[in-house]
C-alpha cells in the first residue's frame, strides 16, 4: 500500500495526523495570523514530519483551504425542529456559537484571507459558499414540504449570516441570544404575507 492510498483510508494514524495538523493550523492562525507561519511551523506544532504534510496536501495553500472548509462546514449541522422559525433560530444560534468559540474567529479569518490568495483561494471561497448554500437549501426545502414559504438562500445569508460574521470580524457588540433571534424575526417579518405562515397555524 503506497502513501497516497494510506492517506485516503479513514481512521487510524491517518485520521490522527490529519486532526493534529488541522489543530496546529487553527492554533497558528489564531496566534500569528494568516501568512505568518510555514509548513515547518505546522509540522513542528503537530508533531509530524514536513514530508508528511507535503505528501498528503501538496502545498501550504491546499492545506489551509482544507482546514477552512472542513472546520466551517462541519460545525453547523442543519437542524430539523419541525418549523422554519425553529430551524432558523437553532441554526443561527449554532453559527453564533461556532464563530465566537475559541477557534471560530481564527477559522473565519483564514477563510477570508484565502480569498485574496489567488485562484485556489477563490475556489475555496466558492466551495465553502456552495456547501453552505446546499445545506441551507435542504433546510428550506423541508419547510416547503411542510407547506411553509421560506425565504431564499440569499436572504438567509444577507439577513442572518452576514450580520453575524461582520459583528465578530469587527469586534462589535456580542452575539447575544436576543440579537441572534432578532435577526431571524426580522427576516421572517420581511417575507410577504402570502409567503409566510404563522407558527401556530397548521402546516
């Protein structure tokens, strides 16, 4: 079995190495910022050889992209509470916890920094947004199947996700539960009456 095949196998040493390297990248981004560390720094922090990182990821940019996409897409699973309002509130609260956690800001900054690092960074941005859109669409599709009239994905991004990200990136006032719920409420109130179902009304 060659190294590439071994790297593709889930679990075992390969999974431990991947987790250690991802954690090392996240820690270094938080401590030093984007562009202030090398593959050697990551390897030393993760306790692996430089060659292991190059063999598995090929380049620093590929590794950083993998970390950003894996961490951001894995942290906010789509809820299924039985109502659109409940799903949006639960999801928004999960995103708020994610980006204000000990690693959330570092990963968010890494994702933004990658968009200015050439074509690979732009692809990382597109992949991340594409995955977020796909997951949000699955939540909104469930609402349609229940007879509700959900907003568009872009409305969710504009009215809920963007304000959360901006507040965290610029160190604005904290993301309190009332603030997060208020974003959801304003989005639902902005929907035309013909597209909105009151929570107490049967589906």
